C-alpha cells in the first residue's frame, strides 16, 4: 500500500492511466454505465486502484441502476468522508483513507438495511477474487 503523504503528483501520473488519474486525483467521474464493475457481481473484494487498500467486499454490492457500482457499506476505517459543494449541490465525497484518492460519493437513498449507497467509479477500484 501507499502512504498518501509520500506520493508526489508526478508519481501518481506515472502510476495511473490518464483516466484513472482524472478520477482518483482530480476528483473526476466516469460516464454512467461505462465502468467495468457497474454490472459486476462476483464474490471477492474491491481495493483502491491507487494504493491497493481494501475498501469494499462483494457482500455489500448491489444493483442500484444508477450507472455506477454501488455498495451499502465499506470496510471499517477504509473511507474518509468530505463535504463536496461542487456543481451547485451538496454531497458527501468518499475518499480512500490510505491514499486520499477520490472514490465517488455516498447518498442516503440505498434500498438495503443501511440506507446508504456508496456510488463508486469503477476506475477508482480493482476487484480481487
């Protein structure tokens, strides 16, 4: 894993593809229904694409029909939450606690017991069986 305080911007640019860099480091968003994990429901774990930290397990993933991978919970301590007021709205951004990478946003409209929907960019995560 990587410590968020040790990687320079240039290090990130060399490690990540242009699209991954845009999402993880510039807080970009991939187009809806375009991510490889949107309709992916295998058993395993989802790790940060920036540093490899474990973020979500497959048991928390559900089909939300929102266009992005959705989870109803995260691994304890894996996510940081930050108020985001871009684009004229107030949302809660989710970031990898280890490297500070932008993962997506969390909403209180999930259909499961938690009521949460972690709306995640596929480019910000990697799946492991």
